[in-house]
C-alpha cells in the first residue's frame, strides 16, 4: 500500500508539501498540485481517514439519517439514498448511513463524536424530533423534506402543492369533472409526512375552484392491502373518469390491476401520478406524471451542505422548492 512518502518521491516534492495539498492548509501551485494528483492516481494512494481527521479536523464523511419503516415502500426511499450518495461521492465525501430508531439520539451521538462533517436528513416530518439535536450540533445540516420550522437548516423539497395543481389543471383541461385521488397511507399523515397533505389539500382546493368533484382516499403500502384498497375505491366510484395517484406502492401495481379489471387507459380511465423517471422505468409505468426529481434534491442538498462545511458563513440558510415538471405519456384523454 502506497504511503504519503511514496507520493512525495513520485511527485518530486516533500512529504509536507503533499500533506498541505491534501489538507488545503497552505496554498500550493497548480503545477505542483497536478504532479501530486497524478502521483496519487499512479500509485493508487488512499488518504488514511483517521490521520486526515487528526490533521485537519475533517472526516470527509457525511451522515445520512433515515428510517426504514416496515409499513412503507422501500424502493421509493432508495431513490433518495442513491441520489445523496452519488452527489456526496462526486464531492469527495463518503456516506455514513444511520437508521437508528432513536433519531434524536443518533444525531447527537454521531455529531458529538465528530464522526461526520455534515448531516443530511431524509424522511423529514412536520415536527421532526431530530431537528433540535441537529441545531445543537457543531456540524451543519441539510434536509430533503419540509418541516414546520426551517430555522438554521437548509431545506430542499419538491413543490408538492404546485405538483397537485398541475395535475388537476391537466385533467380539467381535458374535460374531467369527477376525479379520484389516492394519497399516501394514513400512517404517513399520522407520522407528520407533510408532503402527503400538502399535495392532497392543494388538489382538493384546486378541484373546488373548478367545480370538480374530487374523491380523496388513503392508499396502502403493502400487499395484499394495496390491491384490495384500489379495487374497493374503483368499485365505489365507477363514474370517475380521472385518477390521480400520489402513492408509490399503489402506482407500482396499478398497471397489472387495471389490466385484470379490463380497464384500458386512457379510453376508460385517465391516469396521472408523480414519480421519478428511474422509478417509472423500474416498474414499467406508462403514465403522465410529475417528475419527483430525487436526483436534483440530493444534489442540491449535498452541494449546499459541502459549501457550508467549507464556509460556515457561506449564506443565510435556504428553503428551496424544486419546480415540478409534467411529462406527458399518453395516459390521459
């Protein structure tokens, strides 16, 4: 295994110069830095994380905090984990993923032991109990998801209200006046998943403005409950001509369920939803949908967090919504 001395000899510089180049504590000329970088690549040198942390007080690790709930749909959460991990790697950071059920305790434990340089929170709830621990930490934090109180943290989320209005507008423009809305499961609302009621309330408000009859229902997240629930809802509303699905588990099984019912889209029922392009490809979803943009959200959160790690006075904290994008896929008429 190559050492810092090997890199110094290969690059024709002193060990201290290599150390300064790695830590950034002193200015190094571009030519010298290029020679060091080339030597590192040729030798396959990897900086010892422990030594680097002692020398620079930096770990080059970001803490990613989330919980996998037994009653939720894992593929949806994995999109955001992958997005944050990819963005972190592009910035030269590793990820420490923490799934401790004691969220506040985990944030306090990891940040107080200086295991990470910054924190990303996923699965953010309206009154997220992890926020007090994060605000008390030395390290900065970024959230993917909107809490009630955004003070002292950077927040990034999809504009779910605008996404709902966009989908209702689309169906209204095509002449639909009776629409079913499938929301996330009730337990998501009970846990404080604000994205659920931000979307639902905006859709209901927009429908009322147009005089549309909209029928909101909670969806399910596990089989056989998903199919049982969807069949019951469709049976109860045979006169509905439009279906909005804001439920990842439900939209994933919908093509097969409609096929079993003999329902043709869009001849018999117009369907719209919101999901990412990768999610749609994974489940072969053919529906007109708002792009949920997990890649954009992950990249925005990580890039902002890294800037704040390098410069605590970088800028005032931000609460930024990603603008929804509607992709037409021929599932409405």
